[in-house]
């Protein structure tokens, strides 16, 4: 019993006193905002880059023979995409965040916005490769079949390749989103109050490590659990037509 | 047969590893001098900072003399400022020494030695700033002379968990600027970079590191009016009263024989 009241006292001290729980709410809000927006940015960038890279890979030979502006343009876009992937995947996201915050987006004083751009750009690189791997994994015969049915390149992509590719990449994509949620925990580096920083702050003020850290861990776990459940459900629905 | 040999060989290997590990532990325990672990945040010049691979600064030198007096071997552990008090409380470190001010919150968790140095919280702003004093950050004062609110868009950069953070994130009524006006950075240097980049209006930090930052960055100045004045002390776990007594005794001796004043003078010349 005494142990229990002690625990209740510590709970009250750590979270209730000075309204410290409000930091967690604010932090959770920022974490969700940053994750949601960077997820969208990431997917948009991912789609664009993956389309460029896979169309180049698929059509390189035929287009090269034909030559012309189209080939040069696609080839240039492909090179730019490659540089983007190289830089983003080749540097730690913390460093990218610091560079964006202190150097490139110096004039933007809203830290949360900088974090959204940063994590969006970062996630885009990984999502692009995930999408591309999905597109390339669909058997070449599917593509040929589409073309023989009279679909043009884009129609074949839209009606035959992409739907199959999407199903293949869904688990990997879900994995990327989980990584993204947790990756936002470094936002505290640039003074943003995210979930991790909120726990950190409570720890700094109360000098108790256990409760704030466990609370933060549980909240992340809950977020990821919801996300995993949702993608699992989507996966099952998409598999229905396979029967 | 082969299996048997394999299992014997692996058993022998495990035994060898286990013995050598225990032996290594034994060696450590056999050390004659006891260790005095000091937790600090070595990003706070001139009190503590990294000088090449070594630590330097007022706290580091005083701790060295302190360990000498106590007949112990000093071990410095560089950690985040916010983790020091918690680590000392749980006995992870023997003492915390990081230009740390005695506050009521901290006293709930640890004991503090007598003060060995005085600290002043200063306000750093851009050189062309229109602000003359931190009082300019308030919009008005009530009948008692307490601030009623802060100017719009005010952002104060601080190092997380430092006294500058604690004081300035309090409500205006208590001479803070309010939670929403404070941006907390991991280090003082980050806060200053944010000021240079124009992301915050001012940085509130201890005067001595403030001077180093202003010297290192062009276009910054320290306001003449200081924000808060405070005493620095060493924190020790509540149960460890023996160490606290010894530290206090040693500090008194080191102050009396002029060692501590000389160390402070070395880093902060009084002109």
C-alpha cells in the first residue's frame, strides 16, 4: 500500500505538478503535425522521383535509339533524382535538420515548418526507392500484355503496373512511416517541442528519469500500433481480389 | 564424437572468457585510490569546456584540486545538463559540477555544497537591436510594478534546463516571459546560432559563456542590465552526507589559501 501511494505521489509530482502533462500534449501535437505533413511531402516526392527513375530504367534503351529532346530531358531528370537520393541518403537526418534550420531556411522562424520540410525531403528519398522497387518488381510480361491490349505507356502504368506494385510495397512503406514517426524525435535539436523533447524537459525539471521516459515510449508505441493496425487492414482489403 | 569435442571446446572457451572478465573486474576493484566521478556538461565556457581531448575550465580545475584534497582520483563524465541532477540523485555520479545554481526544485532531489562562484544571467541581443534591457520585452507593468505581458512575437533562446530556461519560461508576473516565448536548445551555442540566424529575439544565458559567445560571433552584444544573479554550487546525493561535508571542508580550505580565487581569476580576469 505504501509503495502504491509513493508511486501515486511520484506520478503527481512528475506529470500533474506545474501542469507538466501539458508539455506532453503539446509535444504529441507537434510530433503528429510534423509526421503527417512530412508523410505527404514524402509521398509526393517519392511518386515523382520513382516515376522518373523507373520510366528512365524501363524506356532507356528504346528512347536512346530514337534520341531527341524527350530522352535528354528524362536523362537529365534522372541524374538530378540520383543526386538527390545520393545526398539525402548519404547524410544523417540530424545533420540535414541542422543545416536546414541554421543555414538554408535561416529566414523561416517557425521551427515546426522547417522540420516538416526536412523530414519530408528525407522521407521522399526512401519512399522513392520503395516505389521504384515495387514498379520494377512487376513482371515485364504484365507490361507487354498491357501494351498489346492497346494501352499506351501511362495507361499501362496506371491500370496494370501501379496497382500491383502498390500491394507489393505496402509493408515496406508502412515500415518507412514507422521509421518516420520515430525519426521526428530529433526535432528537439532545433528547439522544437516534440514528444521526446517534452519527456526530456519533464526529466530535466523533475530529475526523475523513469516515468517521463516510459510515458514517452508508451505514447510512441501506441502511435505505431495504430499505424501498423491500419496498414494491416488495408493490406487485407487489397488482397481480397486475389482469391 | 565430433559433437562431444565441439561441446567441450565451447565449454572451455566460455570458461576462459568468464574468468578473464571476472579477472578484469577484480583488477578495477583493486585500484588503490577511490574514484570521484563528476558529471558536467562541457559546453559552458569558461566553467567547463573541451580543450582538445581534455576538459578545461573553472569547475574542472576546482574539481581537480578538490579530488586532490580528498585523496581521490577525479573522473569527469560529460553528459547533458538536464541529466546531471538525476544521475547524482540515483548515485550514478558522485557529484555534479556544471555552473549549477541552487534552486528549490533541485534541492528536492539533491543537496548542494557551499557556493564556490557567482553567476549572472545575461541577455545577448543583436548589436543593432533596439532593446536596452530585458524590461523592454514587457508590454507594461501593473500597480505593483510586475510585468503584465510580453511584446508580440518575442522569442527567447535558452539552453534547456539551465536557470536561464527556468526563470525565463516562468509567467510574466514572476519576471519570466511565458512558456510560449521560450525556445529551448540543446546547447548555449545552438541558442546563439539561432540568434545570429534571426530566429530568436534574445538569448538568456550565464554571463561568462555569454562573453565567450559574443567574442566569437560578430554582431552580438550583451545588455548592460543583467537578468538574474545567482550562486554556483556542487550537487551531491542526499544520502552522501559524508562526501558533502568533505567537499565543503575542502572548498573552505581552497578558498582560504587562495586556490579557488586564483583559478577564477585565471579564466575571468577582473581587469
